[in-house]
């Protein structure tokens, strides 16, 4: 195995770990948003901030996934 191939394997593991972290954080925010919305007189601004952060995480996950498995035109 060449050094280039070894670096790509390590890179894929790093991408996978980062994606997992982002997905876990996204799920955590989803739970927080649900709990907040169930409370009477909940803080609408806080809920909007959570939703905004969730959207940013979703974008990061999509970008990292695309970088992990780039489209290769043969």
C-alpha cells in the first residue's frame, strides 16, 4: 500500500468520526428543541437558535460526506 493510499484511509476514518460527532450533536439539538417546544411559554428565540444550529450541522455533515466520497468521473 502506498503512502498516498494510507493517507486516504486515515482521512476517511477522520471524516467518519467527525460526521458521527456532528450527527450526535444534531440529534442532541433535536431532543432539546422537542423538549423546549413542549414547555408552556417556551423561548421562541432559543428554539430558532437551535434550529439554525441544526441546519448548519446538517450542511457540515453533507459537505463532509461529499468530501469523504467524492464523485469520480471515470
